[in-house]
C-alpha cells in the first residue's frame, strides 16, 4: 500500500497536469474563435470573386482555361495527382490527425502517381517515415491560418501545376462542423475546377446577359488571374476549417482529460483519507493498549 507522502505527491502531480490541460482548453477556444471571425470577414470578397468568374463564363462564348475541365471522371481518381494534406503541428487532439492521414492514404491508393504537399509537422513526419513521395521543398507549419499563408501555398502549388508536376490537385483537410466537434476528414479537387460549377444560374444569368462588360487586356487573362485569387480563398477556407477542427478536437481531448483528472483526484483523496484514518485508528489503539497494560501492572 502506498504511503500518505506518495499519495500526496501524486495528488499534486495530477493537480498540476489538470491546470495545464485546462489552460490548453482555454487557449484552443480563443484560437478557434479568432480564426472563425477572420474567415467570416474575408468570405464576402471570395463570394463576389466567384460571381465575377461566373459572369465571365456568361460573357465569353467558348471561353477556355487550363484551370477548368468538365471531362474528368471523378470516380476513378487515377492519373498524376498532387495532394495538399493539412494536418496539425502536434498531437493532443484526439483522432484529428489520424482521420486526415487515413483519408489521404485512401486517395493515394486510388492514384496511379501522386505527390504530397504537406502542411503541418505531424503529417510531414508521418508520410516521410513511411517513404511516401513528399515534396521536400514544400514546408509549411500549421500556425494560425492567414491569407498571406494561403497565398504562399497557392503560388507554390500553381507553379508545380504549371510546371507539369501533376494533372490534378486535391486537398485533404477537415471540415469544421461547428461547436465542440472534431469535424469530418474529407478531400476536394482544387484544380482543375469543374466548369459546370461556374455556370450562371437564374437571376445571375439574366442580369449578366443584359449588361455589356469590357475586359483588359482580354477575358482569358482576367479569368486566369481571378481564378488564382479564388484558389487562394479556397485554400484559406480549407486551412481555417482544419485549424478550427483541430482546436475543437483539442478542446474535447482536454475536456476529457480534465474530467479524468477530477475523477482521479477524488479517488486519490479518498484513498489518502482512508490511509490517514487507518493510521490514526492504529495510533489510538496502540495508546489505549499501552494505557491498559500500564494500569494492569500498577494494579
């Protein structure tokens, strides 16, 4: 049986750990709210940019771009694929990282040829350790996401695409579902975009058809530059969703750790009190026995 000193030391250790997990819970909560707020502030810009791209397709008959393709069979995932993988820099977030890794591995198996572009130290260490085809020059930590970070990532990926490193680019990330939820690991095709997704609908088509637009130097050039900016928004959205999911998963993990620590502390305190009570009872018994023995000798 452990001594009271050993139990007191363990109570102190568990209490100190609980303070750390509680602090991590609060930090993750603050980070998540800040990231969601910044994403909401930039969303209107990218929504308008998407509308302008639709307007260009309504204006330009037979408009073509290397960033669009409606003929790809999405069910096969074959060919040469680039895969942008978004993980965390560290663990302590439940199954968050493992879910993204599992989805990425499934996508890799359906690719004839692939190349990984990894954001986050966890994914970088995992895929390099198993000998996967990782782009060694693409190194990005999963700090708090920003538009500047999304621009850097997008520029590198577009340079790879333009240089023929891959035919299609996918992003494996975690879609944030709100509240204290770990989110859902999923993947989307980034480029080429499906042209059908940018066909004007309803009132947009009627409004665009009645207005004359002029593009300088030409509509193809403007479309190419616009789609690059739109891709920045897409990557930024994936980063924010993943980051929010990571913080939410970490909040859940730390909340569970706090609850377990509370239960363990209650159990240790109860054990401590039992040992103390037994020690006190033993001392009283010994004193009483000694007193009776002394009284008998005197008698």
